C-alpha cells in the first residue's frame, strides 16, 4: 500500500510560470545559476539556490543564504507571483522532449513509509548536501522542489491520466532547453478519490532521483516532531512532495567516466592489462555502447570497444551485474588504482546528455588521460537494486529531462 495524497500547492500564476520555473538547485553551479537569473528576478533559483544572491559567501555554513531564500520566497508571494491552492489537488506534470513524453502525478507521499523502507531508494546521500537541504527547508518552511519517484506502471492510472489530459492544461510552456512542460490541475473529488485508491494498491514506490530532498524532508519531520511532541494528527511535514511516473515512461541516460591519469602506466602497458580483462576491439566507430556489458573507451584520440568476459561478474547479483560495477571492479580499481570512486579525485562523472563529444574534449585537452562511455542502467535494474535493499555505485543513473523547481511548492505551515 502506498499513501499518496493531494495537497494545496503554492504555485505561480499562469502568466509567470515560465519565468519562475527553474533548474533544480543541484544541476547548475553558482556561476551558471547567476548567469541564468541575471535578467530574470522571478527565476526560482533565487529561492532554490539562494547563495547566488549572497555577495560574500564565506562557505557552506553561511546562514545568510537561507535567510535570503526565505526572503525571496516571501517576496514572490507578496508580489502575487505565487498563490496557494484553496483546496487539496493532484496535478499531472508532463515533460516532452521531441517525440518522447512522460506523465507524472504531483502529490505528497508518506515520510513514515520512506523511513520504514516501503518507499525504496538506491543511492547513498552525502551528509553535507543533506544538511544543506535540511537548513533550507527549515528556513523557508517549505519543500521547494519535488522528489522524482517511479512505480510499476498501472493500467488504471494510465487510463485516468489519459482522460484528464484531454482537457485544457493550466500551464503549457517551453523552457530555454527546448523541453515542453505542461500541467493539469486535478481538483474533481471523483478523480482525487480514484487516484488515491489506485495508489493505495501500488505496493512499492521507488525514488529515482532526489534522494537528498527525501532524506532532508524526513530529517525535518523528526526535528518538528521533537519540537512539538504528541501533536497527534498528521501535519504537512509528515509528507514530501513528489512527482510519480510510471516506470515504462522514464528514460535513464548513461553516466560516463573520465580519469586524469593511467596510474603510472604507459599506454602500451595500460592496454595490455585492459586486454587481459576485457574482449577489446579497436576502432570503435560507434563510440557509445549499443548493449549491456559493452563499454566504450577513449584513449589518445582512439576509441576502443570493451566487452565484459562472462566470468568477470556475478549475473545473479543486482549490483555486480551493472556495467558501472563491471568497469569499476575489472578496470578502474585493479588497473587504474581507483579504490573508492566516491572519494577519489582522479575520476570525474559526465552526464550522458553531454554526449561522447565531451569525453573526447576532456581527453584531447590533456586534462584527462582516458574516458569511458557506458550503456545506461535500466529501470528494471534500478528497481532490482532497490528491492534487494542495496545501494548502487555512485553516479549510476542520469535522468533527463530534469524536473523543474518552482512550479509546485509544498508549504509545511499552511
């Protein structure tokens, strides 16, 4: 059973939504964010990544950024850019890139189920990033961006969504990166009741992206309960805002790797060791793998195809069968000496949306010695890891398009 409920979203008036909608806080740097917002005072990065408005930021512990986030959010409300829904609603959020579209239900999901493991995760969180989001949520008293959640597709939910989107949308705009964002408000009681009942029959929800948001929301819930013990009835902070997508509509892109040096090996010795661990083909013209257990490698201006040998990984282990694990255990660790890919400064991760051209640029520049293109992790693999209660290696999945922040805000005090 999954507890999925409607909520009174704080959201932009229609004429402001395109200006307000922003990238999530963690996919752009401070410099990139400042460039994005320089001519747009309404962009929600002023709330989500408020350090862009701090002139002399002293570091991660600078509390002024959180006060500014609160001030910026209050300003959007006071100027009537944002308003709060009068009744609890669900929302349908469609993202369309070219001919590909994904339809998610915007809702609030139970943090009690998150903490009990009924909402499953596949990623570890970093303490500093989690702490940052906790302070942000506590300061603004709101969840300012949704958690990206998936579930095994259900025919009834698909049919209900299909019928609702035949009506006129509340929002429909194209962001600067060419992604079309469309939103429908679900306010009819019969539709709300039907969706709540349908999700109650969904056995498991999976966090696809947004692990730090979810972990921070759970921590804030604990803090607020400790501050007011025995409050009894459920509060807004008992839930976290999420967009729930059926698994068969989502697309995971590869998360590629680049390494700064060959661990003291010359090119010839490095290639000799790689050939001892993989089936290696020269002149890999495709550059990007077309199937599982195939890896592209770019070295000194040439592409090679690496195929995993059958006896080098465990087909029955949800983690070891992943291509990111095969690369780590058979090349990055034994050949390049990268023992811990979470902390080793010699390795960098490049989202698949940047293409193999970025891998070539990094190596050709001399900044990196070798780069690897990977086949994307599948949704089935992600769910298998989550079901096994295991954690994926770092940077195993890259979801695209990214959910925009600022279209929906979940206030913790209404």
